């Protein structure tokens, strides 16, 4: 037995290669690893997540020339990044074939080194968007089937939305992260099927509500929390329709000062009530999970819909995912996926891969694949079978070489700058990522200093040197939306937080006017980042003690946001 491995009553305790902390591989985990024919991991779950998130591009986009057509296009890769990058129009075209960049496998060198070279010399997709999004929502990334959207990320099937991350099937939604099936909503997060709501969190199926949290099925409620199927509630006080309309009618949310006042007042008011301890509607046996819906036997998973027999999932909202471990972002109709990131629809038997999808089967150590089967160590290949390092083989040749590479990876593994050993069974090393660490979601979840990033052999992206000619600072903006003139659309506003210059777009101004909401004072990136940070807080489960029965339990609510908490049993008895 490995000296860093010990048996426990729960399973097998191992020491993580990276953080040197102990983690446990449970018996059912071993069953899964045996089923998909991989060795157990040598990194702990948190370090595996960090390793995947290094590949998940953040919010910053760049102008970069396409290496095929030569036109200046928007890209997720900075101009100086040492990669071959095609704009989305060229990448999706039939004018080139990724197999032309294929290479022979060299058994004298670690396989992952050869994959890294292939990644740097094969065309990468500049923006991860489909044709519809490219034509109608070009200022987006990792987004599909979206119309008239602006600066949205990791989103799908939305229309007339702006400034958000993880927006799914929404219309007229601004400054929201994450949000699903909502319309005409603003400045909100973790919402589902809301209509005409503002500053609403952890809320579902609400209509015409403002400053609402932990509530569902409500209409015309204001600055309240823990409501179910209620109407005309103001600061958790039940009013008549006339009383409610009079109170709300006296509040002018078009004023920035008034809007901010009610944000602060609502947050203080919410703290008086114990929040809902977990979100696991229609789910069974989902231990250690939150924001998980319609799922069964899924552990340690967050923001998941429709999964079964899975563990360590994040941001999987499309449903029908089975027998999958360590998957981050996207996914629909997936089966037997392991340690991968951004895997798309209709995929089976995928391991250690990134940003691939749409009809995949039997894929290992690959990136940017579409409609492929039986690929090992490939980049940007489409509609083909039996490729290794982008080179085409017969089925028989493929099977023989695949087995040899797996054996070679065991005997001649890649060793990182930090001394981590990457045998077959581990996701790509962080230094392989084409993105700078502080430009990825890893920096949101696991922030590191520049010194620490460089020490790990990763790239660091310096702030843009571009000078924004700010024409008006945030504090000088009109307080009330009613006083804003169309000429403001030409102004560059100085962000109140980061000082970056930003503009208000025409559709945004129309939305704010029609809903009587004030102009923002922070740039879109600060607004989105603020919501992402809150979402990450909600993802982490912490130990709390029920204020009623005294039982120990885990919840996403820390003491700062929720001084008073109840376990699920007491919450259902006392609140719902």
C-alpha cells in the first residue's frame, strides 16, 4: 500500500499531492472508478476543482486578430497568448481540418508534453459561441442560442439580457447571476421562474416583487423573506392590497439613493429571520449538496438539475446526467463523464477533457471536440473517429496505440514544476491552461497572489494599460433615472469601485427607464463579479447549530449573513 494511503472505516484516506491534506475515497467511489476503468485520484476534491477551473475562462475579453482570416475579432485569448486562434466564424467553417495538424506519438517523451505542444499549434476557438450567438450576441462567451445579449457568460437560450453569468432561458434580465427561466428581472441571483422582480435572491416563481429572499410563489411583496404563496407583504407584514400599493407607491426606486437605501434595509431585515437551510427540491439522498434539484444519490454537488448517481458536480443545469464524477459546467444527456470541464450535450464515456460536446463518445485528454468518437489527446477535431494527437488511425491501430499510451503514462508520467506526478487518471496540469490564472474562475474560487501564481509556473495577466477617457464619474450621474438624457449613452462613466471606464448601452437604458430603476455606478465586470462572489459563498457548506433543536448540520449560510439558523426539519415546521 502507498505510504500516503491508509484504510479507514469509511474507505481509504489519501494525502493530496497538491495541498498535502488528507481526503477519503469511499467504497462507492472505488466502485465508480472501477466501472470507468481509471485509478483513484491523487488530488483531493477541492484541488481537482481548482485544477479544472484554471481552464474556465473568466469575464475579460480581448481584441485579437484571427490567425486565419486576419480580421480583428473579439477573443477570450489576449493578443500575446502563444496560441493559434481562429475567430468563431473561421473555426466553425469547413475551410480547414484539425487532423492536418496531427502528429506521431513519441514513446520516449511523456504523452502530456506532446498534448501540450499540440494545444499550442492547433487552432483554438476564439470565442466559445454558436452561429446564432455570433450573429446576434457577439459580446458574449461560452454562450449558445442567445439573441440580442451583451456581456453574458456561460449562458444559454436567452434573449435581450446583459451583464450576467449563468443565465439560462431568460428574457429581459440585467445584472443577474445565476438565474434560470426568468423574465424582466434585475440585480438578482439564484432565481428560478421569476417575473418582474428586482434585488431578489434564492427565490422562485415570484411576480412583481422587490428586495425579496428565500421565498416562492409570491406576488407583490417588498423587502421580505421566508414567504410562501403570499401577496401584499411589506417587511414581512401582511397588508391589504390598498395599504401595500400606497406604501410601495411612495417609494421611488428610480432614485439611486432610495434604491441603495432599500437594499441595505432589506439585507438587515433578512437577518432577523432564519434562512432556508438548503435547496434540494425533489431530490433524494443528496448529501453535502445544495442548489440541487430533481436529483437522486448525488453527493457534494452544487447548482445541479436532473442528476443521478453522481458526485462533485458544479453548474450542471440542463439535466439527465448519470454516473458522473468531477464535472464542472454545462452538460445535458451525459453518462459516465469524469474529471472534465465544460462538456456539452449528448456525451458518453468522457474523461479528462475540456470544452467539448454535441455527440461525443469515448474521449480522453482532449479539448474543443465536436461530434467525435474514440479520440485520445486531440484538439479542435470535428466529425471524425479514431484519432490520437489529431492523427487519423484505423480502429485496430487506435486500440493498440491507446493501450500503449496509457501504459507509457504510468511508466513515464509528466512531472510538473512543483513536482506533481501526472500518470494516467488525472486531469491536465494547471500550467497547460491557455489562460492566465487570474483571468479564470479559479481566481474567483481560489484567489492567489501574483507571486504564488508565478511560483506555481502559471501565467499572470497584468491589468490593461488602455486609458479610458472617462467623461463623467459615477458620483456625478443623475440620481434619478427620470433625469437621465439619451446623451449619456455617449459618455464613458468612471466605475465607482475599480475606476474602469464603462458605457450604458441603449437597451439597458430603455430597460431601466421602463422599470423605473436607477443607473448603475459600477462597471459590468464589478457587478457580475459581486454576484459570482455571493454565488461562491452559497456553494460552500459550513457547520452550524440549529437555534431550536440544537442539532449540528451543514448549510451555506454563515453567521454574518444569517445570525439565526434552523435545521431543515425545524425550518419546515416553523417557517414553511
